[in-house]
C-alpha cells in the first residue's frame, strides 16, 4: 500500500466551551512549538451540516487527537467529527485516533451513549444517533488512550508532554512497506549479495550509487529493502532511510512536501520539520546530509525532479555513503546522481528454481 500524503499531521477534536481556552489551547501551542502541522476549527463557520472545510480537514489529517471532557457528547459537531474520524481510520490504516481523557475516563464513554439519546435522540434520526453511538463504542475499546489522572497524576503539563511525545513517535515512524520476508523470496539472497558487492566497490569520492532497474514485478523493491536491512547496522540510525513509493507520493497533493518531510524525519528524528517552500526543504536536507555517511534507498524513481526535490546529490554526501535507487527503466532519470553501477534483477537460475519445489 502506498503512503498517503496528508495536509495536516494532527486534527484536534474538542468541546469548545470545555477546553478551547485552557487545555486544548495549551496542547495546540505545544504541538506548534514542535513544528507539527495542526488543524483545529476556530476559524470554520458552523452551518446546518458539518462544514465542508471541516470534513475535508478530517480526511486530510493523519492523527486525530480527541480531547474528551464532560460535555463532549453534548455537541453534535463533536459527534460528527468522531464519527467521520472512525470512518477514515477504517478506510486508511495510516490514520489513527489518539483519545485524551481529562475530567472523564475511557469507561465513561459508555454513559456518553445515554447522553446522545437524551440530548439528540429526538432531534436526529435513529440512523444518525446510532452512527454516533457506534463511533464512541469503538473509541472506548482503543488501547492507547491517555488519561489525565491515570497517566499524569492529574498534572496537565505532564499529560501535554506525553501527548506531544506520542505524536512525534507516530510521525517519525519509518513508513511501513508491505514486502515479503526476503528469506521467503526465492533467489533474492544471492541477488542482495550481488548488490552489496556493487555498493562495496571503491570509488574516487568514496560514495557508491547503485541503480536497480527493470520492469514492474521483477523484485526491485524487495532486493533494495533486503539490501537496506543488511547494511543499515553499519550506519547511524539517524542517517539511514528507506523512502518507498517516490513516484506515487510525488504525484499526490502536497506530495513534494511529504517526501521532504519524510526524509528529514527519518534521517534526523529530532530535526525541526517545518518547511515553508520546496527550496527551503532542499536546503535543509543538504545541510543535514553534508559530509555525513548516509545509507539511502529511493524506491520507484522515474523523474529527475524527484531527486532534485529531495536535495540528494554526490557533492554534499560524506565518504562511505551508499545510495540505492530503484526505477522501472534504464532512462536518464537517475543520471543526476552519477550512478556507479546498474543492476537488473534476473530470473531464477536452474538451482534456485528447484528450491521452489
């Protein structure tokens, strides 16, 4: 599954009259200090139905932070938000809900269902009410909620710190790639060793760039990922990155920013991630990797612009760096990196084919 590019990293859902000027305001400021792209609804107009802008913001957010307070379920807008969030989570496993409980506990969400019926049962049809109740039931079963009393001993600052740290970890997680276990892909181990050998050969600048090219379905990504797993132990964790689906992400809305932010957050997790324009992002990446020993895999590149936007070039890399680029053809798309070698995955030989049986 390709990685989705999100406009917002965090969407804040809260009952305005309970927490807007207190806890939620402090949380918003804490997240902004850590350069997290946050959406909250202070400027959105309220209409007869959930605002189109609000609905779009929910769809375009990665992490939903739901601040549960005493009167959360009194608001039909809060209930609409939580319902749509859970729908998004069911459709996209890259989106997650992080419930935060202030003056209520997770077990209290059951009683919220009674509030829904009491406050909204007459005004809204049964289907809508049932949708809201179901969303609350699902949140009540989530395992990773944070509680003001249980997790922070009633200390709001401690809870804020925990929320921020939880979000930062989720944002800095290496994007998962649905690849088969290399040890269960027949014939891949010998090909990984061949790529490793190419990467270990000497070069004048001490940097090696290997391009793995070939048609779709020939195992390029699997070989690149297995090679990355084999080599990354020799690199500082903060200076290695496997960046999947470059072509797909590049073509998405805000995809260029997404590629830059993912590279930054994986190369140096604690680095400031805010980027105001593409050129600033390129400069930031170049400063991060300048004279550093870097292990980098850029998966599925088909355009020179994709390399330029990522700011990766031999002139700034340190000696010992190893770069792998996978591409579907042998075009000039990767010539910007001045590849030292090209590798084309081969079909299984006779002995490897016999292993399948």
